[in-house]
C-alpha cells in the first residue's frame, strides 16, 4: 500500500509513533533538493531504522520534476510565505513612512518597529507574520 506523509525533519525520530510502518516496508524520503532527505535517512538509521528499506530521492523533488516525472497532488503555484512576508512588510513600511511624512511622526516609529521585527525574524528564525500568513485560506492546501 503506497501512502505519503509530510513530516518535518525534526520528527523523523518519531516515525514509528507518527505512522505505523510495518517492518520490511520501503520508506522514501524526499525534500526539495535532497539534503534533508539524506539527513532523514541518517536519522532513521541511527534510531534503528534497519527494520525498513530506507531510500532518499537523490537531488530531491526539484530534480524529479525537472526530468518530467509524474507528481501527484500538485497544487496551483502560489507565492511562498517568504515572499508574502516581504510584500506585506514592504507595504506596511511604505505606508508607515508616508504616514510619518504626511500625518504624524509616529509613522516613522511604526516603520522602525517593522524593521526591528524583520531583524528579529532573521536572527531568531521565528516570524509571527509568516505563521499568520501560513494560516490564511489562500495558503491552505485543498482537502
């Protein structure tokens, strides 16, 4: 029986809890370019994944698609969350600066806060706006 599961790399160690994979089954990891898939194979092997036949889709799904091989469940292309954050914050900074010039100097403070939030997101790897945008209806995959 073929099936697929989207699983963050950090959860690979919990594969047996997340998905009941019978011993001897083939487990194929794939990511965009193959690096995280290889890490997933190594993590599963370190956990004692010898009960599975573990494979990595070399060069990832990007190479698979480039070869014109079939992909199931492809959705319409959308802007990445990263680009959505750039667009949203860019417009908010622009509006804040315009407000600073034409309405109130507090607009400059707001623009500075957006800059600080971007710096924090870059340093910490946590972006509240990305989390919020990821929950928007246009970013949900069709059931």
